């Protein structure tokens, strides 16, 4: 039987689903030795550092990933960054195929004056901060203001707004990072306004997330009923199923009692950010008022101002580029997942850009892995593996074989902490 060495870079959902597809496609004459490389000390990508902590059920997908990790022929090398610790060409030379599953971690910019002011943040920084991502633990989030504005009309904007508008005690039972809990507990923010550039019918929120909002115990959720009725009239009977469910969920919000609570989360539509103003920090945001004409969203030329001390933009992500991998339009340049003319493939958000839920990455990775297997040569290269590049090279890595019980407990507790890392390094100094 020929065993092909496959490197998967990135331990998020797309990387694990690619590994699972390889395991599922093992045959009597073809098997795969999988080495997954992750820049962080812990796996699971955005399942750990993106998905909101008050949605713990979604995070249980990590059990699927644990199964992949323990299915055999799988090693995870944590704390190893492609492009910094290891060169792309070195992986390309050693492995029969390299799968880039590094996601999209950079927040898209609003591109407006004042965006760089203190108090103006990207969701790409704020979200990993409350989820305990080690790169963001020192982020300063000013919560000493009454009003925060969130720009965007997708689930990330909704997560961000909910995290700011929740009564912090509702997060006590979650795995929100301690440093974030401490800040949120002393937050003066009582009003969070989510501003969407287009109408309710264009919003990318999803209905299950919208349906949860009226259940919030301590937060009034406000949407202007007239706005939803106008959107319903515009879309008529022709609306797609998703749009209809979203509008129904928003209509339900308009019919729910929205008073008497201490905190408020309000959705406003047809507002485009033009400028963030303030002396030393964000003090107000100027928004252009849009309208819909002949089915097109157009600027009316009028503006409105919201006084606020925190502005968070959640308008999408793009990939951070890695030396030796071609990028175009914020993602790996690829055709159906193939980086043409190489043994490199892309999956997940690195391949498609920042769209799709966790499950979307499964079918997508499986399709790419089928192409990868078609492209494999008759015989494996057998030119070594990542251990040639990191063992003895002063790289502060650690490695988990799937069967390590310590790996499982590490995952169960979701701990980032350095002390555990050191313990692991002492226990498993190398991983040949
Ligand atoms: C804020 C937010 C909330 C979300 N909430 C939900 C939700 O509730 N439900 C849902 O179904 N979907 C949700 N999603 C979408 C879901 O998280 C994505 O579909 C999924 O995580 C994409 O998987 P990925 O593997 O492509 O990328 P990622 O999850 O980003 O994983 C990429 C991995 O690659 C690693 N990496 C990056 N660069 C390197 C490098 N150079 N070397 C080595 N490793 C590297 C990263 O550290 C990371 O672990 C959410 C997304 C966001 C942003």
C-alpha cells in the first residue's frame, strides 16, 4: 500500500474536514499520513476564537474534530506558523500535497476618515479578544460610553452587538475570556445600534440567530415595524426562502414587548458609515441615509449622526497572505481548490473567502480532496516531513499524536495557557 504524506496548514473546521475526507477516502492501495500545522498552541480555528461564547452548542462540533484526530495517521503540530517558522517551499518539497486551510483573519476596512481613532475597532479584533485568542488579549476596548455602534448586517455583527448588549452575568457560564468578562462587567454601554447599509431584505443575518433575540432576558431588541412591513411589501411573494424566514424573524421581533429592560439593541437600516469623528477617540459617527429606488440602494445625500464612544465594524474578512502562496481578492488564488501548476490546494475560507457556516466547509473540503487524490502521482515522494524542519531548529512547537489523552483533556478545557504548553513541551519534546 502506498502512503502519501499530506500537510494541512490550519487547524480550523476546513482543515479538519479535509483530514476527515482523506481518512474517508483511504483505500486498500492508497492511504494518507496527515500532518496538520497550526500557528496557535490550540486547534479548532474560529470554532474556538470566532463562534460566540453564548453559543456553546455550536462549539461541540469540536467532538467531530477530536474523532478525526484520534482516527490514526494524524499528527497536529501546534505553535508552528507557515511562512514564519516553516517555509511554504519546504513543505511543498517534502509532502505529496499541501492543503492551505488558514481561513481569513483580517477584518475588512470601512475606508472612512476617523477609522483609526481609539474606540474604532474591527470585529476581527474584538471577537477573538472576548474568545481568549492569545494575539488579542491586550486589546483595549473602551466601554465607558453609553452607546456603541456596530456596522454590518451579518451574523458577526449580530454576535458583536449581543456580546455588548447582554447583561454580563449571562456570560458567567460560558467560556468567555476572563479579561473580557472583567471589562464587560464594568461596561457603561446600555445601547447598541447595529447599522446596515441596505434594507432588511438584503441583510445576511440568519433566521435562527434572529429568533433568539426576543428571548434575551435583560435586553430590549428594537426594529422599526414600518421598516419590516416596507421590506415585506418590496419583496412580495417572490422572495427566496431565506429572505422570507429572516423577515418573519424580524417581524416577530417588532411584535415582541421591547420595553422595561435596562439594555437595548437596535437594528437600523439604510445607513452607510461616512466618518467617525472625535478629538482623541471616537465620539460620534456620521452615516449617510440611503434609500431604495427601482430596486437599487442609493444615497439620498442626507446624513444622520449618532453619538457613541465605540464603533465596531463587522463588514467581512480577508486572508492574511503567506509567503509562497499566491493570493488574489483576499483569498488563495485557486481554481476549484487547486493552486494551478502546484501540489498546493486551498479549502475553507482561505479558498472561498469569508462565507459559509462551519458545515459548509465539510462538503467543500471533500470536493477539493477528491481532486487532490486524482492529481497524486503513482508513488509517494518519501522526502521527509515537517519534523526535519522543526525538531532541533529552536522552534517552540509541540505535537499531538491523536491518541494522547493529554491532548483530549487539553481540548476539553480549551485552555490557551502558557503553563500547560510548557508542561506539554517537557512531556513531548519532539514528536517523531
Ligand atoms: C465571528 C464569527 C462567528 C462565527 N460563528 C459561527 C457560528 O455560530 N456557526 C457557524 O456555523 N459558523 C460560524 N462562523 C463561521 C465559521 O467559523 C467558518 O465557516 C469556519 O471557521 C471557517 O473555517 P476555516 O478552517 O476555513 O478557517 P478558521 O476557522 O479561521 O481556521 C483557520 C486556522 O488556520 C490557522 N492559521 C492561520 N494562518 C496560519 C499559518 N500561517 N500557519 C499555520 N496556521 C495558520 C488559524 O490559527 C486557524 O486555526 C463564524 C465566523 C466568525 C468570523
